[in-house]
C-alpha cells in the first residue's frame, strides 16, 4: 500500500527504540495541516505506535491495538498477530487504509491490512511516502555515527522531509527501552 501522506521511522540502538513521525497532512496536492501527531504511546506508555495513511483509519487502528494489548496483558507480539488477523478477515477493517509501526521498546513490527507482521532484519523500519529516504539515512547514521536512536530517528526524518513533498520537519518523537 503506497501511502502519500507521511513518514514514520523506528530505530533501535543500545536497547532503546525511538519512533518519530512528521506532522504533515495532505489532501490531494494541498497541505491541510502541519502539526498532526501520528506517533503515540499506547498501553499506559508501554507501546509506541505510528501510522501512515488515512488519519481516521490510523486512529481506529490505534484503538483496536489498544484493545488487543489489554486483552493479552500488554504482550505486543500476541496483540499484533491478533490485530493483523482481524484486519485481514474483518469486512470493515479490510477497507482501512493505513499501515502501522509498533514497538514495545524491544520488538519493532510493521502491521498492514494484508495480514503482514514484519520485523526488520536490522534496527530500522520505515513506512510512508518518505520511508525510503529515511531508511537510507538511518542505515548510514547507524553504521557511521555514535548518535543515539532518538538522534538518528529525528535526523533521518529531517532528511526525508527535505526530499519528500508529503513529509515535513514538524517531528513528534518518542522512545522506549527494553
């Protein structure tokens, strides 16, 4: 699913996961809002989640993930699997147009309506229209600097905002440790 509305990045380094998202909301070729919060804490601050795609659908998925987390005692892996199963099979949910990155400070997953639960091979995961730009920047920063996970997430997202017209530099960033 190609999302032309944002960039979300999660970076893991030294036992810390940082997640950052930009604040731009577009409608067609017009910027409608610059300061949206697409990265949030869930489960009483124990899980971070960010979305790319439809804002209403992203918020609906946050709420469903929160419910799954409650049902499974905060176990992100189990909640993610159950959400992905529901998302793929439920008639209403199948039409939600968003993609999520979720993390509990240890695990990082991409969740989609296709039933995908993808855990990155390395320590970076991105979604959204500027995801490729942010991914490339973060991989190089991880490899060639001593920056923290938070510094890398913000810098990579800033780099994406300078290239991707659907991404801006109004950044919301969070971090959790394992």
